[in-house]
């Protein structure tokens, strides 16, 4: 029986589309086509580079590989995929597969509705879970008024000196921001992944990601970044702010390449760096 759920394609990530639909999209877009746009045109419109597209050509089922890579980006929503197909004049694909697309979207919405609502326990008749209470230095032990922050700082240990400078600059009287720095603010003895997700989703308005070569090898930074991106499809809430403070030898992470960067490596703009970052973190 068809669901009555209305579909907001902008709010649904491409990850909601299942394998069956991806294969059907590939049947339309993988064959090289001299008349209609094929996967190469779609990849270009998704802002993949020439070299990236040449590498995709070596893979079996290239469109599926393109889609898998693209879905890691913050703008990878079903609405944007449909818009790209329409601009590429592949309305035939949309028309033929619309029912399957809608079905996958509805299943995604139904799964979201069935997920337990994560709210503080308020039933005084039963025991209160303390897993997410009393997790930071200044938390209320009873969990009534949990400590909140302007931003969660995602960093690896080798970048801690810059984090200290960030604390000095942003928590001073001029800006008076409150940063969540895991090594300083989180109490020991808690489950890292549970507490990290609690802080990013419920306690912090923004997340600053300190990008460096070592960041690329950090499992903790990878988890924190992907979790934050999952909370803001299309980056509409400006929740995640990448910061680069020193030159990198390795490529900038593709998952963040479509977000505006706060760059400390350029001497000509360093004078504006802290003011821009502070202003971004001060937004509602």
C-alpha cells in the first residue's frame, strides 16, 4: 500500500536510494551515447574534474561509482540529483524511474519516523539513564541543564597547538565564544562515540574542522566530520566550518571541498581570519 508521506526531496540524501535503483540508473547512463547525455555529462555537472572522470572510465559501472563518490558531499540530495538529470536533458530517466525514486524516498522517511526520538528522559517514575548526563566539566550532574557550546572543535592531537591558539583567540572577551575541546571539556570514563555524537548533535551549534595531513589519517576526525555532515544535508544550516592553518602535502578531503574554507595559510588574509571565524560561529 502506498504511503501518504509527502516527499521533500531537498531533505533526503542520495544514500536513501537503494541498489536496485542505482543499477537501473546505470542502465540508462552507463552506455556511451552520442544523442543523449551519459554518465560523463552527469559527472561533470556534479563538479568532478577531468582526471576524476578519466579514472571513473576505468571502472565497471562508472555511474554507480560516481554516485557513491558524490553522495559523500553535503549537496548530495535527491533534489539535486533530479535537478542535474533535468539540466542534462535526461527527463526520460526521471520519468521512467520516478515511481521507484519516490518509493525509496518514502521508505527512508518511514525509517526516520520509526527511529526512537532522542530526547532527555523526563519520566520520574523510572530510573534515569546517565549515559549522556554529566559528560563535561561543567555539566549539571542531574542532566537538567546540560552544558552547551558555540562550536565543537574536530582536531587530531598533532594540531593541538593551533587548537590552543583558537581557544586564546575565540574565548577572549572580544568574541566570548564557548568552544568544546574534547581533551579539555569531556570527563574521562565515557564512551567516545556516544558522547561525541551527543555533543555534536545536541550540545554544539557548529563544528570547526581543523584540516591537516594528519587529520586525513584520524578515524575519530573522520567519524566526527561525517556525522556532522549527516545532520545538515546540502549544508543549508552552515553547521560545519573547515579551517586550514598550515600547508598540506596531501589533497584536501573531497567530502569537504564544497564548503567555504577559513584559510589561515594566506598571510594577506590572516588579519581577517579570526573575525570571520568568530562571526560564523556567532550566527544563530
